[in-house]
C-alpha cells in the first residue's frame, strides 16, 4: 500500500493505492477500507474509489483518492492552494489509516 501524489495542468490528487500482487489480499484490504466508508468520508470528505484501477503500465490496483480541480502545476498562482490541498488530504488519509489500523 502506498500514498501517492499527483499534480498536472488540471488537478491535484492524493491517493491510497493498494498494489498487492495477490488479488485476494488486495481485494480484502479494499473491502476493509470500503467497509469504513462513512468514517473515511469524515476524515477526507468526498472521494473516488476504484477496486480495479488500471495504471498506464497495465497493472491493476485498487485506489481510493481525492482530487482538487482548477489548479495547475504550471500556474504559480495555484501552488499554495495545491500544497495546502496535498498536505491536508495526505494528513487526513494517513490519520484515517493509522486510527483504523489499516496499514
């Protein structure tokens, strides 16, 4: 499992990627997190989820993520907003996984 950050010319994202090779274990972790959906929402607000998320390299993982639209890594005027979003959401997601003893 890994926390990932991504920023491009349209949005910023913080994700929890469940990358276990064994699909049974990956699905078990995903289901455990998903069973705590209401608590997760209290920590990070609205989020997206995909049990079978395909990476560009073709690898299938499970992913839960939050995103902020309307910001760009190429626009210095949004850098502070991006930093605050990444920092706040990562801290919240880390707090969730620590408090729920998921990782």
